[in-house]
C-alpha cells in the first residue's frame, strides 16, 4: 500500500479498493516501524489521523469525491496546527500548541487530507541539511550516513522512504527543492504570494513560500491545488485565479524554449551532476523542446545578498520569542535582562543565534547602507536577469544543487560551506519566481535533481515539463533499499 502515489490513492479510494482508515493504519504502522531509523517526524498525530480518515470515508460514502479526500499527508512542523505542538524544530517552541490552523493546514483539511504528523526540520527553517533541529538530525533514506537536505528534511525523508505519499514543506532559499533533489523527490516552490503564509511561522517573510513535496509532478499538482489561493489573512497573498494544475500536465513540449544559463556550469558543480543535467536536456529535446544558452550575470552575487536579507528578516521575525510574549522561558531569572538573555540563549540553537546576530548587525544604523541596502539592490539585479531571460525562453533549466547529499556532520564546523550549497536555489526566492526540482539520476548511489524555473504564476508549466519528463524516464520511481 505504501508505494502508492497520491493519484493512485485517489483512484483506489474512488474504486473502493481500500478505505482511508485502512490506508492510514497501514502507514502509521509503517512509520512506527521505520521512522526510528530516519527521525523524520517530530510529532505523530494518530488520533487526529484516524478521525480524519473515518470522516473522509464517510464523505466518500455520501457521494463526495476529490483527489485529496482521504489522502494521508504530513505537515512540516512550522505550519500551525490547532491544539498540536508546532515546534519549528526549536526548543523555543517545544511546548507550543498552536491556537489555530495555518491556512494551508485548514485548506488541506477541508479538502479531506489526513494528517499523520508533523515533520522534522532545521530550527526555524535555517539550514540545508536538517542538522540544526532541536529534535536531532534527519537521515537520508538513500544512505543513512548522509543528510536528507534541509530545511524540509523530515518531509523529504518521510516521503522518500514511502512512509507517506506527500507532505507540505516551505522554501525560503531552497528548502523544498534541495531536499527533493537529495532524496529523489519532486518538489515545487510556488510563486511568492501563491500559497498563503498565514500560520506559517516566519523565517524571512519576503522569501518564505509553502509548497508540495511528493514523488511525482502529478502528485505535486494535486497537493498544490489544495494549498494555493488568495488569503485575505496574508497581505502578501496574491488574488490571482488558481488554474487546474492537473489539467496542465499533458501539454505538448513541442517548441518549448528551454534556457540553460552558462553561469550554472562554472567551478563548484560536480561534473557528474553536470552530465546528468545535460542528459535531462537531451531527453526534453527529444520531446520537442528547443534549447538555448542564456546568461544570468548577477548570479554570483546572490548568495551574499541572500545571507544578508534572510538573516535581517529573521532577526526581526524572531524578536517575538523572548520568553515573555512567546516561547521558552529560562528557570529562575534574576531580572528582566537576565530573563531575555537566558531565554533566548537557551531556547535558540547555534545556527539561529548566528543568523540573528548577522541580521541585527546588517540592519544596525552604521551598517544598514553597506549591507542591507546593498543586498536589496543586488536582489533587484537578480530579478532583472530573470526578466531578461524570460523574454527569450519559457523555462530555465539547471542543477538543483552543486553536489549530492553530503555526510552527516561534514559541514558542521563551516557554516559558509553549507551556505554555498544553496547557489542554484536561492535566486528564485530573491526574485519570487516558481521553481521545481525533479529526479534526474544518481551519483554514488545518491539522487540528483534538475531544477526548472518559470515566470511568475507559471507553476502549471513547471508541472507540465516535469510530468512529461517523468512519463519518459524512471528516475522518480526508484526506491531506496530497505524502504
Ligand atoms: N538553506 C537556506 C537557509 O538556510 C534555505 C533554507 C530554507 O529555504 N528555509 O537559509
């Protein structure tokens, strides 16, 4: 049962081959058996899941249908879930039970999804390896000695290990696409404003965006359909009609113009990944696409700009966690300053503290112009590069990551080395563009992803290209040994 995709589950439920309750019980048993190896969940919500599954079965018995009705999923643990711990991977929120559901959670619940639990993540979504979680690192099911990517490493490892068919995730600088690449999944970061951020605990508000992680583009289309849409509670949500994503999957790629940026292939990219990227290009050419070399000249400045803007916003967003208004409070504070200092010092982990300090520094009166303002100018240049490129091509294609998943602990002593791994993903967040990562082969037994970027609100185009690719390749069907 656990090998089924969301699309297969929907058909099976519609044909009464099994009930959502049976499926939910089977997956909960599988999680209990296998997750101790992976640590992909922070909380399991068995009771909620069984209640939702029974309710979904009853709705189907009453003649209702829907691709997500009775579908088991999990939420990254930064989506607020009413009455359920929402930890954000941090000691700071270890005992926080959200008083309301995030819009994404509420929309998916209304569509009939069954929440199996809350998935592990880098603390406050800061990281590319899922090693900064207060609840411990997550292991990559393809090789338990390697990281699953981050920050949505728990969602990715759980879906890759067939503990469930799909999960929600968020992407501030690559946290959907990079773990998708590292675990052989398909992951989509939508256009900024496409999916509501209401109830999604903020890391960097101008970059954060929720999206689906699944095994296929077809399943990403199904899950995105349930997540996307205008939300009056989120002032950055955009009131743009949501197309039928599943209907967009079958378009022909004849004449599709794919741009491949020359800057993507400079030093730093594992040549074996470069070869797999070229293979994916050849595959898409066979399907009728036309390839064009393009240039994104400001790409080299994107990492420094991102690692000023994201920490700057984080330092502001995380100021509310002070032991008084929100979050962990230290024992026996001596006075107010001691309370603030120790609550934040004990509640936040090292990486979060590093980001808060970098951000506060970049925003300080004496350095604002030199760092924050400069970074915002670079952000505009990065966006302009994309706008120019999309005058010439329909899609931009390249690697999702410069290297495959590294060994657990390999980058712990050098945060900048980890930041550099985000080189291909963060530009889409700076520009607000949609991006998708899809499985495209293996290096040393570890999965490799290819990233597709499209103009604003062209999620359907990304899903279309990835689906056509997946109809003609079988990388996405490969399963990690032991799972
Ligand atoms: N690795 C990036 C960071 O640490 C992106 C994380 C994310 O997308 N949430 O900021």
